[in-house]
C-alpha cells in the first residue's frame, strides 16, 4: 500500500479539469491509465524523469475505481484531497447548497478519533 501514490493520484487528477471529468465518467479506465502512464512520473518534474516501482495494491485500485472515498480515507488518503476532488466531480449532482459536503461528512461519520494515519 502506498498512501503517497493514493494522494498523488488525487492531487494530480484534481488539478486537471479534463482528468476530473474523465475520472467521473470512467473511473476504472482512468485509474488503469493513470497507473500505467502517470504513477511513476516524478511529481512536478517535467522532462521524462520517472521511477519504476510505484503501483496501487488491489484495495487502493478498487476504492479508486469505485469512487469509494470512505475506503480511501480508511486506506490513508488525505481527507482534504478526497474532498476537493469529489466536490469537483459530484457537487453539481446536488440541488441544495453543500449537498455533497454533507454527504461526505455523513459517510465518514463512523470514524472516530484517532483517525486513520494520513501521513505519507
């Protein structure tokens, strides 16, 4: 398991409006593509530098492919990264103000202190 890679996925997808839409519409395909093409790129470095060892484990891949943000939090994904990305993807589906944020809070309400470790 790599909390770093989970957070890197959430961070990089959230910063690209086209990737946000792609992930909303085709989560499994986007996760597979990102893992193959972007997972090993060095964050914020351009010019072909990359590593070769980063891969999601099955639990991470499944949680990402199903938009299961409570499971992502349980796996150690940072809650602010999941919240901002999922707001970008799903807030538009709610009529009431803060609709998605309220659902997010409700779906994570079963967690109690201490929260899962979100350090990378």
